């Protein structure tokens, strides 16, 4: 899956922009506030029908402009198709087109251009709280497995109902009678969540470890281990077995749940531990190691997406180079050989030897610096 070219009119700080892209790495270089992230946002909008920094379309339209138009030629599953979106200032709804044909809903464009985005906030996913890591697994699995998305929705609903019953147990004691029913459904759906997440994490680990090892010059072994309630000793076991262990956990924690008036049993607090060379990353990893592992996880997520859909999503890496040493920067710039990648960075001297370097200033492309044999002459 790749973007052949992109045109923007009146989008963010771009008055008018056209660019053809490399099928491999596209390095977008420029000083702060020149429009590098805006460019990734445009690609993301065409891919998902939503920008990643705002939900308000009005903010995407260039100040003072009446409309914004984004269009791209995309190659996926051996076909060339064009994606076009026009959004308007005021109340007029946006228009979406696929190869010139107007589409009434965003869903009709699903799968034409898949993207995996990595932005600076994602860099600390392995250092932050468990909710961030659960979200990483849940977001990927909801896209890949509709049954998982259903189970997650049902589990969240049951959790809210059981939590309300426990919280209000003195005011509304009759609610407690519903808890066995909630527990039964929570054990069933919880078992689906745990086994699906644990098996996905196992696949993610296999691929992320390979990326991380290459990234760190062979120095670091990345391991990912799923963590759930104590009675579930093998979270990747068959769901029926995990269900039994969850029921056990519920029974042994019921008294504590009544006392604390909180739901203490189930996968809603689950997490995964990342370790480098046997040391838990949360406590011991450096900034650069944390960034490296987070990028390796994204690369692995992209590989798994390919295994499922048959096409590698376009990878969008916003501002990931800072705090990486030259060897690790070189990995990002010159060693992600599979699929199309967009990388933004501020360091003026950076180039990619395996793709195209695009220099941006004030929402315009700067002319390519003349080299003896064109854009790829950066090879040294
Ligand atoms: P950095 O290196 O700091 O991340 P960047 O090159 O990624 O910078 P962008 O986030 O792409 O910069 O934003 C560039 C500029 O776009 C900002 O100065 C912002 O004010 C401007 N901008 C954002 N939205 C609009 C809009 N609707 N109309 C005009 N300009 C806008
Ligand atoms: Mg930026």
C-alpha cells in the first residue's frame, strides 16, 4: 500500500501543495512550524476520515479560506485509486470521493489507504500507566477482529453495571442480586479479551524483538509479557480454561469487592511488561531505549496488520528522531526497507539514503538541492 502523490489546497498552512512520493522512505525536513506534521495529518485524514490533532474540521481549513481540498493517488492490492476530500468553512458537510465517485459514508473508503501513525505522545507508552498499553492492544485488535471489538464493548458495559451495583450497595441492595449474572458474562467476555490480547502480544513480541535487535545494533533483547489476574497463569490458554480461572478469581475476591465497593476481578486492569535484556523497562530503560522499543512495537503492529490484510499500511513517524543516537537514527532513516514510510524531522542536515528527502518551509516545498545524479544521489 502506498501513496503515489498528494495535492493540498487550503489545508492548514498549505495554500497549494503538490508532491510525488518515494515508494520507500520519505523524509520531511524543516524548521519548527513549517507544516511537517500538517502533511502527515493530511495523509491521515485521507486514510481515516479524521485528523489526529483535532476533531474540528474548521481548524483544518487554512485561515481565511472557504474550503480545503485534499487528494491523493493510492496504490493498494495492485490497483491505483484516487482519494479526494473537500471540506467547507461553515455548515456544508464534507464531500468524499473514491476514484471520482462520490461516497456517502466514510466506511466506504475503509481499507483503501491504511496508515499506522506514531507521534511523540506514543514514545512513552512503555513508561506510562497500564491504561496506555491496554489501549495499544485494544486499538489494534478492534481494527483486526470485529469479535474482539464486540467483546470489549460488552465487557465495558458489564463492568460499569457491576461497579454501579457495588458502589450503591447500601442505597440499592437489590442490585447485588444481579452480580452473579454480571460475573458470569464478565468471565465469558473477559476470557475472550485475555486470550486474544495475550496471543496477539506473543505475535507482536516475535516481530518487535527482531526490529528492536536490529535497531539497537544487536545489543538488546526485547521481551513482552502479558499480565492479568493471579489465577490465570497461562493467558494464552484456550478461552474455556481462562474462563474457569476467572470464575475462581471472582469467587475468592467477592468479599473484598463488597468491602471496597469496587470491581476487583477481571481483565480491566491488565497490562503487559516490557523488558530489555531481562530488566523491566519501566524501572530501568533509558529515554533512547524507551523510544527504540516503542518504535519497534509500531513496526511490529504494522507487520501484523500486513499478515492479516495482505498489505503493509503506510507508516507515519512524526518527530521520532530526537534523543536517538546516530546509529538508531540511521536505523529509522535507512533501514526500514519494507513498505512506504513518512518521517518528519527538524534537523536540517538529515537525509535518507534509501528514499526521498523533502524540504518544507512555510507550507511550500523547497527546490531539491542540485546533486550530480538527482534525489537518490545522497547515497554515500
Ligand atoms: P514542529 O517541528 O514544531 O513539529 P511542524 O513543521 O510539524 O513543526 P506543523 O504542526 O505542521 O509544524 O504546523 C505548522 C503551522 O501550521 C503552525 O504554525 C500553525 O499555526 C499552522 N496552522 C495550523 N492550522 C492552520 C490553519 N488552519 N491555517 C493556517 N495555518 C495553520
Ligand atoms: Mg511537527
